[in-house]
């Protein structure tokens, strides 16, 4: 009897090391910006939100596109800012990112706005800061969260009432904008004091908020976090899970200081993250899905240390990401 030889092949997969400089977390996908402007994506891709030309989910980071300056995720879409000042979008409903249609795209497509210096996304819309400091918005606008002076949806980018803008933040129903002079402005839903105007009046245009020296902003579902130039952290808004980190569950309608010596902030829907100058990461609020990464599901109404040796942070609705100092 002739025996057929058996050949056993051994395949060795060598993980590719990516030196990350920035991450952005959506509800079920994330984008990672690497040294040199390479963009990598992981997670849910059912609506083409990774921009990888298909709708296959991926459990590991996959290279997507190069020449990227900033990447922003939303629920089912993503927007990137390229080095040349153009912005590109992919995923569900072009209305969410300025293409004035309901088409789902599976590749990043250039958007009708150029000369852009910064971007941000929320669940239903996109903000773009032009090089001249004007602020433009596109998307759903039920609560006036786009700041266009109305409550109409805008499928194309529409200019807001703000100029001199540096950066924006908004989760879904309200939005914050920080100007170059460190002033803070808010629009949209404000029933729980989301933007700290010491009232519960919702607005459809950006309104000045009396807190100065602002260095960074972050917004959760019903709360806001501000990092000031002196390293202090201030919070306002809904506090049903203790996401303000004030040691209680009491809603605040104006900004209250909670921490010092900070260099970074991030907000999920109901949890908050603070990165301190010593590289330690602190969290408060909802942890029922492991948002803190502490190995348990205990909520906390006070900030607790959850990680160390951290360079930068980001939060999705119910998840958190951190880049360590080694990249």
C-alpha cells in the first residue's frame, strides 16, 4: 500500500505595531490615527463607517487611508480631515456629513467644504471649523444642536452664528464650541443644565457661557466637562450616574470644579474621564458595561483612578480608549 505523505504547514502571523497618536471611539467602532497620518479602523462596519470599501466588521485595526490629520466617529458614520484641508465622510446617511442625501457609503467621499482646520461629529451630525474660524454644521437638528438659528435639519453644511472657533464637541442633543480666546459657547438641549448657563432654557443658536480660560471641552449625553488653562476640571449638567464626579447624583446648572492638575478630558454618554499630568487616568459615572476598565461594573459618583502611564484618552458612548506613553 502506498502512503500519501502528510504535509503540515505552519503559518506565523506577526502582529503589526502601530504607533498611535490619536484615537476616536464611536458606539461600536473606532478610528486610530498613526504617526505619519495613516488611518486605521476596527469594530462594527455594517454601515460602511470604517470606509474600507465593504461592510465587514473587523476585530483588529485595519489600514484604511493615509494623509489624515484628524478622524472623528459617530454612531454609524465617520468623518476625517486630511492634511490638505479637505474633509471626507463615509457610512450611513450622507445628510449626517453634508452630502444632502440618505445614501450609505462604504468609502470615504470628499465633502463640499474645503479650507477646514478642525472637525467634530455627533450622533446625527458634523461640525467643521473653516480656516477663517467660521463654524459650519450639517445633520439632524431637532433641538437646535447645530446652532443654525432654527430647528430644521441641514443636509448641506450651513454656517452658524460663531466665528473665531477653535474646536467643538457634541454627543447628540446639544453642542459646545470653544473660541480661540478661550470662551465657551453652547446650543441645543439644555433641560438639565448641559451647557452651564444656570438655567434650563434650550437654544438654537450658540450662546455665551460665563466660564473663561477654557483649554478643552467634552460633552456627554446630558453633561459637559471643561478643562481650563490652569489644569482645573469643571462640570455641569445631568448627574444620574454620578458622571459629574461631584460625589453625589445632583444635577448642576452651572459649572462646578471637581479636579486639578489635569491635561485631558473625555466624556461618554454617562461617564467621564480625566487624564492628569502624571499620566494617571481617572473615571466617574456609569460603569455597568465596564466603561472604566477596572475589571468590575461598579458605578462611581467620585473620580477614581483606573489606569496609569497614559498619553491621551477618548470616550465613546459606552466605552473608553487610552493611548499609553509608548504609543
